[in-house]
C-alpha cells in the first residue's frame, strides 16, 4: 500500500475501483502497454499474443484499475461485447504505423460505439496512438482524422501518442482517464 | 418415541441441504453478481457452488444460458481470492462442453498455470486442457511439456493426467512428449510415477515390442510407487496372457515376486492378476490364494472385501484351491459389512459340502432383504451352481428362490432368479413340476415383458409333458386377458403347444384361440388364426411340423434368402431347403455358469452360427470364380482345422464349406517371413477318385503379415460312401520373391517356384450331417418309415457316457430331449438323435447302449432316403 492510500484511508476517503476495457487490433501493443503499469516484480519479461483475454490490475492516484486486456485477433473481436456492460472506461489502442489496417480499426471502433451497451453511456474513451517511435508512424492528429473521432459527441474522449515499450505518453493518457472517471462516477451518484 | 425422533432427524437432514430446493432461473439471476465491478468473493463462491450443484444434478443448461453464465464467470478472474479462483476453474470445466467460445479463457489460464501462485497451477492445467482443441494445443505444447517435469507433484500429475486424456484426440502430438514423461517416471512422488507410467503405456500400447521393452526395463527397476507397480502388474499380466507359454514368461516370475511385495496394494494386485490369467492351473493359483486368505482376516474392510470378492470368482474355476480358505470364510459370514458377508457365503456355497447348504441358506435368508440387487444376483448365481452340483438339494433351493421371486427387485435380478429356476428344471426332471408351478405364479405378477415371454415359451414347451397339463392353461390364458401384446402373443403360442400335445385339451383351447382372433394386436391375431386353422384341421403332420417343431433354419439366412427370392422374378415356389440351418450351439445346452442378465443376452436363435453362414455366402458372391459356380445355399460350415504347425514359415488352416452339390475348401494362408513376398499362392489337391475338381482360386499376392484365402472347389461324388470318407492330400504352391523386410518391396522382379506340403484334409460322414433338435421326437419318428437297424460292439469306449459322446461326434446328429445325459450308475441307456443330411434329407436315430464287457450298441436309423439310412448304419463300427 502506498503512502497516499494509507492517508486516504485515514481521512476516510474511499479508493475507487474501476473496470476498464482495453481493446484494439492485434499487435497494436495493448498487452505491452498494460505490462508497463504493473509493479516491477509482477511484470512479464516476455509478451506473447493474447488468446482470449487477461485481467491486469494497476493503480493511478487513488483509482484502482482492473483492466481487461482483450485479444485483438479477428476470431476474438466479436467476444469483446461480453465485457462492455460492466466497464467504466475504454482504452482503444492503435498501431500508428499500421496504416493498412486503419480502416479495420475504424470499423471495429464504430461497431463498439454503436453497441447498445455503449452507445448511450457517457463513458470515457482513451485512444493511444501507439508505436509513435516507429519511423512510419502517423501523428495523433492524422489518426484522429482517419478514425473520424470528431464524430464522437456523447462521450468524452482523448487521444495521445505513446510508446508502450518505454512508457512515453502513457502517464498523460491514464491521468486524463482518471480525471474523467472521477467526474463520470460523481455524476452518476 | 425413538421412531419419531428418527423421522424428525431425517426431515431436518433434508432441510439442512442448502441446495435442496434450488431453482435454475433464480441461480442464473444471482450469477449476474459476477458482473459487478467490485467482486464479493464469498458471495460469488456460494453462487458458483449453486451453479455447479445444479449442473451435477443433471439440470440442463441451454447454449445461451450456459454461454452467458460462462462469460460472467470469466469476469471473476479479476478477484485474487484463491477459493473463488478454484471454483472458477471448476465452473469453466463444467460449462466448457455446453457454452460457446470457451477459448476466451486460454490466456488467463495459461497465465495461472505458469504463474507464481502454486495453488492455481494444477487446476489451471486441468481447466485449460478441457477447453483446448487440437488446433490450439500446439500453441500450449511447451507449457505442458514444462509442467510434466515440474518439481511440484500436483502440477506434474495434472499435466500427465491431462496428456493421458488428450492422447485420444491428439495422440501424435503427445508422442512428442515421451522424453518429458520418461523423466516424470523417475519422480519420487508415488502419484507422479503412476501417472507417468499410465501415459507412457498409453502412447506405446499399440506397439507390442515397445511395451515388452518398457515392462522388462521397469520390472527390474524397483519402482517406488505402489500404484505404478500395480499398473505395471496389469500390463505385465496382459503380456503374459498373449504369450504362447505363459508360465515360462519372465513376466510371470515378476507377477509371482510381487506376491512378496511390502505393499498390500501390490500384493493384492498381483494375486488378482495371477488368478485371472487365462491358462493357469491350481499350482500357480495356490500362492495367490494363500495371500488372499491372509487378507480375509485383515482389520481393513477394504482388504477383506477385495480378498473375498476375488476368492468368490476363483471358486468357480478352481473350487478346490479355495476350499483351504473355508475356515477364514466362515468367520466372515457374520462380518458387519453385508457385502463381505454375502460374498463369503456365496463362496462357501460354491466350495462347501452338501451338508452345509441348509445352514448357509438360513444365514443368507436372515439378511437378504438388506443387500443390494447386485449382490442378490451373486447369491442367485451361487444357488444356481449349487443346484447343478447337488441336484438332491433342489427342494431347499427352489423354495428359497421362489421366496426371492416374490420380493421387490429389478429386471436383472428377477431374470437371474427365473433363469436359475429354468436351468434347474432343465437339468433335473424331478424339480420340473415345482419349478413350473413357481414360474406360473410369478408371471401372474411380472412387470418385465421379456421375462414373461421367456417363461411362457418354457411353459409351452415343458407344460404339456407334465402329469397334469391342464392346470397351466389358466395361468397362460390369464396373460392373454391382462397383458401387453408381446406377452399375449407368447401366451397364444404356448396355448397352441398344449393343444398340439394333448388331444384332450384341444376342444377347450380351440375355444380360447377363437376368442384370441378378436385381439386388437396384429401379431396376436395372426398367431391365433394360424394356430386355430392348423389345430382344427386335425392333420397330425401339419401340427407337428408347424407347432411342435421349431424353425430349423437360421433366421438371418432365411431373411436373406427370402429377400433375394423376392428380387428375382421367378414362378418357382420358394424352397426352404436351400436355407442354411441354424446350428444348435452346444453352449446353449451346457449348464453355463450364469452371468447376470443372461436372459437378455441369450437369443432364441443361436447368434453366432447364422452370421457365419450368411457372411461366407457374401464372400462367395464377391469371388467371381466361385460365384460363377452357382453353389446355392450353404448347408454347413465345419470347424477350422490347422494344416500346419502354428509356428512354421507359412501358417495354413482349412475350413470345409458344404454345399448340396459341392465342397468348398477355404485355405487361410499366412506368410510369416518379413523378407518374402509370395505370389500366385494356391493349394494343389490330390483329388480322390470319385471327386471332381471344378475350381481353384489363387491368392495373387501374399505379403508378410496380411493373411488371405485361397479356395478349391470339388463336386461331390454320386456314391455317398465315397463322399463320406475321404482323405485329400494338399500342397501349397507359390512363387517366392525376396524383398526388403522394412518396405516389403521385392528386390527384383524375378522369383522362384516353391512348394510346402500340408497336412491332409479329411472328409467324414459328419460333414454331411447337420444336427438339429426335435422338440417332439416321438411324433417325428412316427412320420418316417424307412428304417435300417444294426448292432455293434463298440471297441473304442468302456463306459456308456463315453460311447454316447463318440456316437454324437461321429454322426454329427444332435441329441434330443437331453437324452445324451446318462444317469449315473445305469448299465443301459437310449439316446434320441436328429439331423439333416446334405440336400435336406431328414434323419432320426435311436441308439440303445448296453454295458456288458465293453459297450454294445443297437442303432436304428430312420431317414427320408433309404441310401442315407444305409450309409449311416454302414459307417458305424
Ligand atoms: N516499436 C514499438 N513496438 C511496440 C510498441 N508497443 C508494442 N510493441 C510491440 O508490438 C508487438 C505486439 O505487442 P502486444 O502487446 O502483444 O500487442 P497486443 O496484441 O495489442 O496485445 C510486440 O512485439 C511489442 O513488443 C511500441 O510502442 N513501439
Ligand atoms: Mg495482447
């Protein structure tokens, strides 16, 4: 337990627990990204393609995240929806260098946003334009245009460029998400 | 007071099952809690238990329900509570066959199986392997291989057991894990070693040589695990049984040495294995029995049970070996464990003396109501063998059996009792009247259709021959009024039997049959109409043929023949003489040691023979050279004879198939030389005078290890005497090509001619005769008038039973009315024999035997053909 948690406990502040869903095409860097947030001793040294999903837990500020790291392979994408209803945030990861599959990513995103369990909820969506270090990587702005993010009107969203291997950009994104979750949850009270 | 409290306890006992009144819909509703963002482990564990409980109670989950529940369960992976996690594994396993997309948990389970939490690992492996199909397995291979050699026994065991189960679908893949499994075999852990041996054997078991090597190595290696040694004993016993000379096998020595092992488990397993070997004699069994004898006085009930159960079996095959244990068994009669007591008593019944029967029966009667059906069947079987052994005790035993018949019980149990009574009746004429009376009473209130039908058949057969046949009519006719169609039909047939046998009952039965013609069921009506017409015609010959004599053709062959008759456009009437006869299998008449449910397995028509007859005809139609001969219906297939020793280069056996005009010799040839390919393999015969060879069918190619058939066809000689006693010399002729033993490819195209002399094929009188039973021998006898009679002094027999056996074997006729049983101590005896000669000529014979300084035989033969009658009388002597 970190010092903040102890303090929060003493002051009677309750820690928040949220479930977030981490989705995106296969090989976009979802598992690598979550691995970065894990404590030193529980980090895996080797990331293998996910089959199905994995549950990872990490902390940011006084929010405890339970992340469902979904497999991005075609066969499993249709199974994401089983986890839509009970998540309070979505992290959508894009491989910025995989231009060829932007359309596929857009397609999956549209399906997700139109799903009855998501469509009418003001649930925050965080986009990582990942693999920004790769030479052919597109900028966050261009990706945002390619995915048509400006059409999202009923949900707060945010995009940041990231490098899941070094961790660059991840903190910024997660901080935004934390802030949104406080707001979202408070509003629902 | 006492009673009341019991009742209360029972009630509260039921109420205390928290899952007693679960509703599936409610539970599934509750299972939604799995989706909560904060998981309450205790609550979820409880709900999951309920789901599992329902599944185990056989509650049916639809695919959608199951899938929804399954995905809800997957969310519980976020909780780190170890108890909940293990429930999750169970939930996954139970639902994996019903729910869709269960592979969704693959990564999560892989993580748990390789993770740091040891508690999870074994269970995760089990769950993972249940959700994985062959295509996914490859991706998991390296984890599973690692798990097999894991230092934690439960992880290693889980991986091994799963590998074992996976071998059925993914055998090839698992074969690549042999070195890991070998390593696990050296484990110190008793379970791991056992499981590893199981997997290894499973991988190798198709390869006999590999198994032999494995067993030789392990029998010398002193494995630590008693479980592994027990498994090794089973494998070794299997190998011993496959050996030509089992007792010389080193593995047999191993089995014996295990009788001195320090683990009781191993000792028992070894004793059990030795006793169950195929060809053991008392000498080998006795040490095993002594070991079991010691176990009989063990303080552990499981050991006593195992020992007495095994002894119970041995008592059938080797009663004298078990007699030594009688004192120990006596002590077990009062064992507080009823199963042990039952087995002890029934074992004693099998081995004990006649004088102890009454006492033992009393003992059983005192607790028979407390034991389960399965054990009651054991008791009944013991009684059956007793009746055969001590016919004089039938009164005691029969009254005991009839008491059992009146008790509650399932079909198997009731069938075993009825079967026993029937056997007693058949074996012991003195018991007949009482037995039939008990059975008649029983069908008054018998809920098992098959049983009622069988008993009605028996009443029809045996009832008319009793002193007062009329008393059975009421019982039988009651069935017509009260029962279902199959029983009614059987009752109608039984009535017809009485009418055909007993003229004084005929008028009354005709009235009853007339009523049956109004029945609502087709079969019952048809039977009633047929019998009514036959019986009211007053024609003895007709009633004899269609009511008293049973169908002699094999039903299967008849069906086939009728089928092909209908297909061919012909005006000629169907000739039943072309249909193969049903052979009377000798075991149908033998006093078999009953197996439970024998009533269900024992068909009215012997099963094996017709199949053989029909299938050979199929074979003939597939061989153009034979099909062209238009052989017609098969009359008889004789038993196979070896024409070589069994361990020669070429192993040949011959089978004689007798047709009305032809003799087909089938030669089954096996090439046992891996480095030879044989071509154009045929059998050359020294055709005796009178016979004429009409076809020879060769085997074009005979590689090592795949046997094939060659054929010769001979036309029968006109002269019956020549036809019924001939010796045919035979030589195997072929071309040899040397070849590569591994591939079987010949070294060159050139081969050389070779030949191999075979034993002679003998043709005897009995090859022309097919034994059949006549249920009314006397009536049949009156119908045939052509008769020959001759008297002989038999040189090859010293006792009457021996003479009877020789005559039956020699003539191939079948004894009727059990007349082949010679009452003990009699100096004269008459046997009634019946059969059919090739071509459909009926034969009946009476053989009177008198003991006087050797055995004298007076043989009277009646046949539809004079020549046949003469042939038979002439060939004896
Ligand atoms: N260069 C680069 N490689 C990355 C980055 N993030 C992930 N990868 C690599 O991309 C591959 C797929 O990552 P993974 O986390 O398994 O993707 P997932 O299928 O979305 O879970 C791995 O080989 C990672 O090392 C990144 O930011 N930069
Ligand atoms: Mg992944």
